[in-house]
């Protein structure tokens, strides 16, 4: 085990916690633009777990959950290393927007990752992050939520390789919705999986749950899930908890059939299987007339719902999951 573990300007000796940053480039005043990094370096060898927050700047759950998780860790009791990146996309986080408002060419970092060394501003930030992570990461968790328009319940998109499916299973019993995503796609989880490593994207929260106790509850749920991951891989003492089965399938984005005021159904359950035709919500015009109703297109589960009432025709109203199989073997990291 090397004496020092370094990411950008952050260097942690065995048994210590360090902070620093990944340099991105100079701003107009000549100061370095940076991506903050926190490192917990254990006393013993083990995997390197990266937790990446705020690829989308309006999704702060990753940052708070990283702070809460690291506050519980004693490096003397850790095997391996935890790297926390509270916000990959710092300009987007500062603006509270999905992407950097000053970069209209590569606005969404989760669609252009790992970017280019000589690309547009967001591409350059993505490239700096990728260069820092790719050789110093075994397990990668990208934390997302519904941001400024939707709430998303416990949902994992796992890159379609055995290490990623095992990492999804290691998140804990509340994370039993696991849908496969591509390997080698333009996001951090897919790119790290392309190297044969484990990459997952977890979805939980939204700006509707960033007030007082709700924000803490979401962040603690995530933080406890990271600790469960660490127990699963032997990075912490104790037994990991797992779901008895994992529901797998694909998502279907249900779009508003007309513009107006979106109102979700009052008693709609999340993460619970419902039959085709179940009412999910209505769109009213500003005279109080119901102009459209959105219903479940098939048997399945709601794992995300729009909370912003103003809606335009064609915008997201619901993230709907169609279950195709149930698996009991994901925690083994092997294909059936």
C-alpha cells in the first residue's frame, strides 16, 4: 500500500483525511477553477470508492451525503480509500442549474463525459475529473436526483457488467430497483465500467425535499448506503444488508400531452407496483379545466414524478419503470 494517495492537490497519508482540488483551468482573473475533493485514506489496503455529486448542478444530495458519510468515518477503521467529490460541475452548482449557464455547447455534463482536453468549458472540467479518477478508482457511485423539476425515489442505473450490478446490490435493501444502462456511454458510471470496473448512478431526492428535515433524511439515507457498500467490500467491519431480490427492467419517460398546470395524483405510491391505467396525474389549464390525464402505460412502478406544477407539452411528468425480471444473485457479482 503506497504511503500517499493523491488526487489533484489532495494527498492523504495512511490513516488520514485530506482535502484539495482537481485543477480545471484559469478564470478571467487568473485564478484556478477547481473541483473540490475529499479523501479518507484507511490504515489498511482495500478498494478505492469514488462518490461523485452534482454532475448536474441542481442536484445537491451528493454533496450533503458525502459530508455526512465522511463525518462518521475514522480512517483507522477503514480498509482502502474513499474519494468524495461533492460537486463535479461547480459552475452549474453555483448557479443551481442542471448545467453551466455560460456553456450552451456542452451544457449537460452527464451527456458529454469524459469531455475533451481541448473542448468547451464543461468538456474540459469533465476531462480533468476523468483523468483524475480513471486510474484511481475501483467502485464509482454517481449521485443524482430530480433536481429543480422532479422527485426521484430509490432507483439505480447500473452499467451492464457484473462488477456494476454487484455494486448496485451493495447499496442496501431499499435499493431494489436496478435497471441496466450501457457500458461506454457518455457519463461517469458508463465510462468507468468500460474499464471493467464498477459504476452505478443512483437517483434519490429533488429540490422539493431540500427543506429542513427532508434534506437531512435523504442525505442520511444515501450516506448509510455508502457505508453499507463499504461493509459489503470489506472496507468497514460489520455485515452488509441486501435486498432479498432486485427488480430489473427499463424506464419509460411519460411526457405531458399538453401545456398547463401539472398536478400529481394525491395517493400515488412510489416504488410500489401498480396496474396499467392507474391515474398518475392531470394537466389543468388556467381556467380550471382538465386538459389531459397521464396514466400508467402498463403494469410497473413510479420511481419519479414531476413536482413543478408549470408544464409544457412534451416535458417530463413521470419516470415509470417496467419490470421485466426479478434477480436474487446480484450481490455475488456473477452472471447467472
